[in-house]
C-alpha cells in the first residue's frame, strides 16, 4: 500500500468512525432516559438515530471495500 | 458548574453531547468551526473547551493561540484517529488532555471535573470488582477467578501462595463472598501471636484458664462457624502449636483452652503464606500432615509484574477511592499511568496502593494533577533485581537488555547519564534501543 492509498484508507476509517461516535453518544443518551434523567421520547429519537448511524457506518464500510477492491476502476482516485 | 465550549462540526454529536454535558451539571455553548469558536472566545470566558482536532476551517490546535493564559482554561482535544493520540500526548501540558472517539459519558465526566464527587463515585463503581473484591481483567486474573469460582462451590480448604502484597487476604474474602455460606468471614494472623496466646486466639478459652483470662472467649474457629476462617502467615505459626491445629482440622472439634468440652466446628479454612511450596517443604516450617489438610486446593496468586495491564485499572481505582475519602479531584494522565506500568512493583498491589496514596498526599489538593515522586523506589526493588538479575540459562543479549532498561529506569530515562553508567557511548545506547524497537516512544 503506497502513501496515497494509506491516506485514503485513514480518511475512510475516519468517516466510518464518525457514525460510531454518534451511536455511542446516542446510547449514552438512552441510558440517561432509562435512568429518568432526560425525557423518554429522547430515547426513541436516539434509537432512530442509532439505526441511521449504523446504516451510515455500513455504507462507509461498503465504500471502503469498493475503493480497495482489485476490480475497482477508481482505486487511485480521491474519495470526495 | 463549569462553562464549557464544545467545538465540533458534527451537529448530531454536538447535540447529544450537549444534553449529556448539561445533565452533568455544566453550561455548554457550541461552535462548529474555528471562526465560530474564536468569536465565542472573544465574548465569553470558558472553564473548559472540548475541541475537535479536525475542523472544516483548519486544525483545532489553531484555537490554542486565541486562549488567554491567565484564564487557565482546560482544553480537551477530541480526535477520531488513535494515531493522533501520540502527537497530542506529547503536547499535553497540565491544562491539555485528549479523548479518542468514540466517546462515552464517563469520558466526558472524567475530563469535566466540575461535578467531581458523583463523577468519582461513578468511576469507582464502573471498575468491576470480581467477587466483590478483586480488580483486574488480565489473563492471570481471569484464571484466578476461574479457580475461585470452582473452589467456592466446594467445602475444600484452600491455601493461598503468593508474594507479599499480592492480596492474599482479598482473595480469601473473595472465596468467602463466592461461597454463599451463612456464617461470617473471620481473619487472623498466625504470625502475630505469641506461643502462649495463639491457642486462645484459635480455640478460645474458658474463664480462669490462665492469668488474665477474666471471662470466657470464643476462638476464631467458633466465630467462623458455617463461614470462612482465614489464617494468614500460617507458616509463622509455632511448630509445637501445629499438632493442636491438626487435631481441629482432622476431628472438626475444638476444645477451648482450660476447657474439657469438645465443640463441633464447621468452617472452611483458607490459609496463606508468602513462602513458595519448595520453601515450605525445605524449611520445615509447616508439618507435612498440616500442609495436606490445609492445601487441599492450593492457589498461587500472580505478582503484579505478571499482570501489568491491570496497573492502570488498579491505580484508577485507588485514586478514585482517595478522591471519595478526601473530596479531592485527582486524575491520572496517561503518561503517568505508563510510568506506573513500566515499573515492576516488587511489593505488588500493596506497594502500588501506598505509592498512589503518597502521590496524592504530595499533590495540590485544590487541583486535579497528581504529582508523582521522581523515582518509584522501594527496598524490595533492589532485592528483586538481584534475585532475578543473573540466572544460568539466559543469554548475554537478554542480560544486556535488562541491564540497559534497569539503568534507564534508575536515571529516569536520561540516555546520556545511562550511557555513562553503562560505560558505553550514547550512540551505542541509541543503537541498542533502536534494535529493541524502543525508540519511537522514547526519543523520536
């Protein structure tokens, strides 16, 4: 893997970690809701956001696989 | 209550982090770019800034230039790249900390020390105490938990072997805790009593049994009925008292000193010694028949140097305990935990606990920084080095490496002084360290 590829991998992992961070924080919010510290409806919204975040993360990982696939035509091009 | 500025361009993260920070009892304002953050700083003063490392208009580090030194604002850099951690760590002064995403509530709690009392309580309880007593998640400790779990389901007597300070009494209490027995846990130290008194301590005495026996006294065997009796330093028990103990272990009856009535006793005996099995056999400090009665299930507790990954957890636990006791807000910096982890702790967990206590006493009670003594040294350290330093069967390269690291530790990592002490050039020392693959963290 050359430096360019490694930089692209780093960026892709960074992008995938972003929804993971949201998921962690939304989970913390649900814990607070269960403890009664914040309204219960916030927990429902948080659960929806977790589902959305999981899909985002899955999409990022699929993009990552596509970028590094040996058959990919744009393997050397920037991601954005 | 602290006034916090959260600088991050991820709106969803910012939104939920604000809810949590407000729940923690702080006031929080947000900025999604460096420019917005600078604007806030020109209008407000903040106690703490949570700062994303990568922002749309530049690195979060540029914001540091806009901080007024006299305001003493604490900064926590947030990064999604664990690799950036190393770079930030080097910059971390007393007022700069870092968090690596994904972030949890406890991470926010620990960096924002405003609501300290509940935060420290929560973090103490967040550390798992196995069987209500033991701390550590390393492989040797998992093995120990397995043994405790197995033996606790039986009535077998247990002998605990391990160096001084490994926590034999804590393991004994854990066995009692896991046993679900009705009786109580009673601990006594066989090395603490004179020959005359140990009989009375173990088996009790009747009124008038000897001068000073003004009343009847229950012995520890009776006190631990249906529970667990912990006999510490069993090998220090006078040899001529051991037949009396053997009789109790064999017949499960006890006769108080000065009494005639045999009373049935029913308890698990957990004994402990810091001597190795070989030493027990060679030195004849314990009768063979007693050994086999007591050591139906021997358990060796690992020394701390064999479970170094547990050191940060233990240090965290001890400092949280001290924070709760004294109302202080100390917290470790990762460099400090690394330093603790690098040391061998010949006095084991006890030495670590005392060291943490000493460091807490030395530190400013109003602040959160812990002041570590310059060197971690104990009389046991020298003993340890001497006893393990030279053994047949090791290669010259191994001994050389150990000597180099021991010297570096002694001189607090100063390579020039270490090279002088070792009688080699600094260049040679660097070459050796490079060969050991240890230059990245140390000097590069």
